[in-house]
DNA sequence: CAGACTCTCATTGCATGCAATTTCGAAATG
DNA sequence: CATTTCGAAATTGCATGCAATGAGAGTCTG
């Protein structure tokens, strides 16, 4: 996460990081209008850098500018989240395809291969512990990062960073949620099989197949989302869960601004 | 263009608009480090709103933050532009697919149909004038906007806006460039055929076909790019041409940050 | 003569004060 | 009783002043 280019330890960065925490944890609720002065006091920064931070988070999509000035915390309905995941799938599919099309030396696949290897233990363990899951998450994120590297496209990298600014669109947002799920092992086996298949497709320079696989891989997250939406306890483990609009008509698809 | 949410006529908006002009016109050249104080004087705004504007344009991708502070004008090599167009194709493909999958009442296609109809005259005219081209460009942009509407996905809309912040990734960046080209008519006929086909595919709810068509449609722009890169006079008519790095190894593909 | 150190200047980043706009509340009128 | 209009307070947006960090040039030493 934190797609910010450079992390200089200024007041502005401090404000961005701290405010993002507040938003994701729900301490500043969705739909709520954020007031600058109390927030500045709360974050321990002045209004000037806070304002920059607000602008940044608005560009990331967590805040929304009001026409009259000021910002509100954006909220997301299930359809938004599903679309965000779908979008990530599309972008990762493109990354996989480009990786396949542009692969030079097959040795360049080593980092990807290493990430896949690092995830094997969890899948092969009969009764994985929480530590196993966390190691899996790390390796999973490395896998996705290396895949993006292989695509070798700054433009795609930008788009991806933008899409993953929404926390629940991140590759492993729902991995920890499924830790408690009975069908967890099945899902992980499936996911890992897809990891291997993507790697294989890239190595064989099968761009279309790699793309389709990466998309399907993201659909797994969408499936987990559906499961989590039914169980409040499960949903609470998802990173940005506080931003999800609750108790709303789930089928509502008419918010297109 | 100008994907900014609300256009309040403040100093900040003024700075963004004016500075964007300066960047696209090349009056502030690529690679150049922008100094706040003289720029503020030049734009007629204070440093505070200018700073917000700089942040905005950095998020749009036209500027780049330096680790030591400050900003430089970003430049784009041919590979970057090609990737930007490819990316737009991917996103528009997704829009077309979602439009097909989510289409409710076929009557919702009326706006899209109207845009296609508005483009017909130019294609059917044997010797189109500049005015014809401009009307085509308008209708073309309406077509792409309506397509995005049909996808009915705020997330996709965001991603699209981000991708099209780069001026040469816009749907009709290269249309005016090809006005002088001899093969112009051929290309337009092809493009219009694709418009019709996309519409047809959506109506028939053929999502995959709609996606493939939209991607191929974007590839037309990529082809025009290649043509324009050879001819300096042609390139000069492209919107953000000042940002393109010239006299560089065109095959260089190793700038992945 | 080359390299490194220091001093100085410019530029960015931050804080505070002020003005303008908006919003909320209350009162008055239809 | 609802609605509209006017007013006051709060909040955003903007400008300026100051401090801190980084760059560059000049000089001194090895």
C-alpha cells in the first residue's frame, strides 16, 4: 500500500498517513464531513499541510470534494467494491499479458517463481496457523508486485496504484478474512494453482491465457467478498471495512455520479 | 478532458487550468524543474493555491515529485504513450463489456446510437473539411463518454479519468492529426465501422466481442501514433506533443521506475 | 592541481492571520 | 403551520511571513 512516490518525513506525509488510518479504522465515519480545524488539532499538524493531505486522499478516492468546499468521507456500497476488484482483475490481467508478451530472458521470472514457492508451505500445511497466513499474505503481495514489474509499464503501474488505493481492492484484503472460513483451504489451493498457472502461461508467452487467469484470480476475491458481506464478524477483519455502506439495498446500482 | 470533479472558480482552479495549458503547450518544457515563486507570479496566484495545483497535476501524472522537494515536468517516450493508449483500450474494453453485461432497457442505447449517427456524415463525405473533422471529434468524444455511462461503474469512471489525464491518451487525440493524412478516409471508415460494431455487440449483449472491438479500436490510435512519430509536422498537431521526449532511442524500454 | 569543506543564498515547506463564502438558525410573513 | 428570508457565526480559501533544508560556489588544504 501507500502508493505515494517518495516518503519524506514531512508534516504533510504525517497527515496523510495518520488521516488514512483514521479513515480506514472508521474513527472518522463515512458520509461525515471533515472539518479542518479540529482535524488539524487532532493530527498535530497545521492547516496548510493538512489541506495538501486532504487533496491527496481525495485523489486517492477516500475523500470526495464538496461543491461548496470541504470534503466528505466517501462510502462504498457492495457494487462499488465488486467493481473495484473487477477493475483490479482487469489491470492485473493486462499486467500478466504484457509480462508474457514482453518477457525477454526467462530468468527474469525468478522473482515471481520465488514468490510462488514461498506460498507453497501454507497450501501444503494441513492446519495452518495465523503466522502461516501472514507469511502467505506477504508472499502474495510480492507475487503481485513482481508481476507488475514484469509488465514493465510505468503507465500500468500508475493505474494499478490508483486502483489499489481502495484498501479492499488490494490483492490480499480478503485472505485474512478467510482464515476463519472452513472452505479456506480449498480457496487457497485454488488461488495457488492460479499463481502457478499464471507463471506457466507467462513463461510460455501465452499472453491471452495469462490475462484470463489473472482475471479469474481476482474473481476469487470477489467471491470472498460475497461471503464476507453475509457475516458481520468476518467483514470486520477486512482492511477498509469501515468505509462499506451497511444496511443498504445491496442491489442498488444507480449511484453513477 | 478536465476530469476535475467540480469547477469552482477559485484561485486553485485557475492555477490548475492555466498551468496545464503551459505544460501542454510546452512553454514549461519537460524535464524542467518548476520554481514556485516565479510561476506564482506568472499565473497571477499566490503560492498557497499554486501548491495545491502542483499537487493536483502531479496526481494527474503531468508532474513528478522530486525526492528533495519540488516538481519536474514529466516527459513521455513513445513507449509510454503507446502504453497509455493500450491502457485506455483495456479500460474502454471493460466499459464496453460491462455495458453489454449490464444493459437493461435496449432504449438506453439511444445516446450511443445518436453519437454514432452524428459521425456518419464525415465518413460519407468524399472530401471532408476541417469543420467536418471537428464535428466528428465532438461526436466521437460523446460516444466514448456515453459508453462509459453505460458501464455504470463509478470505479471504472475514476480509472478512466485518471488514464485520460494524459492528453495523448484521449480518444480523439490523433483524429485531427490524420486530417492531413492521405489514408485518413480509410482510417475513419474503419473507426466508424468499429463504433457500429461495438454498439451492435452491446445491444446483443455480447460482452466479450464488445471488449475485443473496443480494444482494437484503441489500437487504431496506436497506429496513428506510429505514423505521427515519423512526421514532425504531424506530431505538432497532437495535443500534448510538447511532453514527448524527442531524439531519443525509440526502442528504449527500461525506464520502469 | 584535485578534492573536500564551509559559508552563503535560494527555494521549499509550514504556520498564522484575514477575508469571503456558506451554512445554520431564527424570525417574520403568507 | 409551512415557507421564505435575513442575519450571524463558523468554516473554508488565500496571502504573507518565517524557518529549515538543500544546492552551489568559493576557498583552503593535502
